[in-house]
């Protein structure tokens, strides 16, 4: 079974990915959870820890799945540590080109502390982000507009309640698909899990 390392998003503990991990197991993969401190550590520290986690996983190939900021941590790890042993990568609702929600949050009292170091760095580095094509990257975005991101300010449509579809579009990515899910419900969605599995198996999302 090919191992898959999953990286959670901002404020998340990793347990919210349990159903996706179970579905990956049923599909013949060996999922492993990577946990990191989303508010305290900057992107560089989290990327270093992810590289250490991947290095400890046995096997010739390791796939990666990242939700939201977890996808940016994956990108940073590859940028800093290379892509040796890395297979295919799927990112779910990752704001590669910057986050309007993060900008809106920074305008609120105490917003800098609520956002944390990693997300602030992710937004600052967003304009220079491009995919070099060394590995196949699939991106899943949601367009069901309900979520906590709307509480801190308006979001350009379409969006998943936290991240806009436009923010997930990374130049050079292998494939991109939009599903009717929110930023959180994509973690429990069977349709999303099926698309993650399809990309990890074939390098493309399924379109009917």
C-alpha cells in the first residue's frame, strides 16, 4: 500500500480528517496524519517538520494530501526540501494565491494573533507562488458559500465560506475541480474523497 501523509488546516487538530483517512485505507492506501502548530510556528518550521515526517515514512513513494493551509505547508516543504520520494499531491480548499479571509481577519482587533505566523507568511508569499510541474498536483475547491470566513468580512464569489475558488487556482497545477461543498464539509464529503482517490490513482480527477 502506498502511504499518504495528510496535513490539516488552520486551527485544526487532524482528527477532522479521520473519515477521509478511513476512505483512503479502504481504497488501498496507507494514510498517515501530520500534525503541526498552526498558530505558533511559521511556514518554514512547519515545512521542516513535515519533511521529517515524510522521511520517517517507509516506502519508495509517498503521496500528500493537504487541507487549506496544509496545502501551503506542503508547497513550502517541496520548495525548501525538494520532491524526492513524493508521488502525487492533492490539495483541498488551499488558498495558494492568498486569502481574503485572512486579510479581513487582520483588520479586526487582535486579528494578528488569531491569524498566526504561518497564515500571515502564506499570504505574504502568495504572489510568487507557481507550480513547477515536477510532481502531479490536483486541487479541489468548494463553491457552497457557507462558513466562518464570511463572519469576518465579505468574500468574492464563488467561494466555500472561507476560501474563494480563485484563491485555489495555482498556475501550473495538473488538474483543478470545483465541487458543491463548504470549506469544512469537503473533509467528510464522499464525492471529495472519491476525487482524491481518483487523482492519487490516475493523476486526474474524474469528470462524468
